[in-house]
C-alpha cells in the first residue's frame, strides 16, 4: 500500500504546480488533487484553456516523478448529476487525461430524510443521479469512488454498498466503488472493522482523525480517537488493494503562514502513515 498525500493541505487557490513540488519535496511520490478547490478559485481548471492546463499539470507531475493517482471530484450544490456542461464532468475528463484512477465524489444529501426508513429512497436516487457520471467516467477512462459523508444515511454501510451494487449492475465495465473516509466514520462511531462487509467495493480511502461527534476536524492520525490498529488489521483481512490516501489538512491550513511548521507537519504525516502500515 502506497502513501498518498493531497493538494488540499494547501489553501484554496494555492498554485497547483507549487503544491505538487512541495508534496514531492516532503517525500511523497503519489498525489491526490483536490479539484473541488480549483473550482472555487479562478484558476486553470475553470478557464477556457482547461485542457491545456490539464496537460501542463500532467507534464509537470511526470517531470518531478510524482504519480497522479486520485482526485477529489467536483459535486453539484443540489439537484441531479445530469448536466454534461458541469464541472463534475470536467473533473472526470481531467482524471482521464492525467491517468488518475479514482475520482472521489459525494452523494447527494436528501435533506430531512436521512433516517433508516429512507435508505431505499437514498439508494434509488443515488443510482439514478450517479448513472450519467459513471458512464462518462467509463468513456474517459477513470473510476468513481463514492465517499461516506458526515450525515447518517451516508455513513451507514448497507445503503452505500447497495448504491455500488446497483451502479455496477447497470453500468457493466465501469469502475465504481467506495472511498471510506475514516474521520467521517469516527463522527458516527462506526468501528473500523465494520467496513469488512464492503469487500471489494472498498477501492480507496480518505485518512484523517478527529474526536468523534460532531466536528469533522481532518487531523493527522493519532491527534484524535480513531482506532488505527483495528483499521489496518481490517484492511489486511479484507486484502484491500488500494492506497493509503491522506486527507488530514486541518493543521496544515492552520499553519498556512509558517512554511517550516508546514514542512514538519508533512514529514509527520509521512512518518505516521508508515507507522500505521507497519503496526503489528
Ligand atoms: Zn473525505
């Protein structure tokens, strides 16, 4: 399992080329790109020349020996995932062009209907909403990993598994699975071992820590209460084939004016990840 770090440890609008350079300098050889951050700022991703910009990003990563493995896709504020002009589709194309294997996407929240009795509705609507995106991902050569988010139905494993099963059944040949976010799970007290039932639906991870309900703190592992020993044992039992993808940006953002401290935090992220992977 390789250790992957993300550009979202740098503030929104931070130069993407500089972000990739700093990840590489800190010892990371594989990266995740927080594309959602580049929608909110007037950068290359939202420009008319976004395809050229994408190729520059790809070339730059290759030139410094940094593999682009994953990205955080772009979601829609509300409604349906069926507008091909939306940045959600552009994000998938970006991934296809750069060789990114997994685009992590958020399900839609059905406001006020997150109790277990609405799970069937959540599953059916999600399969419908994600369908066109899954097809587009297949066309452009990438995969979609649906993330557990910090609201109740989106943190229950059964409906998430049912969404993946439904999408796999309807879109043969498409790559679709779950991105398990450890911090979001900890907010709801979901034990690490509970993800075993996901089996091969678990394709990637968002690794960060917190102190449980209610704050989504996105801290470096061991700054919170998550059980990293149980987690790594579970991944081994599942024969998990994906990578160890950090999403622990909180302390880095707090240290935005202190490059020395940021560099120390990045080293700490790398060291603690190695420690977790080596846990007996
Ligand atoms: Zn996440």
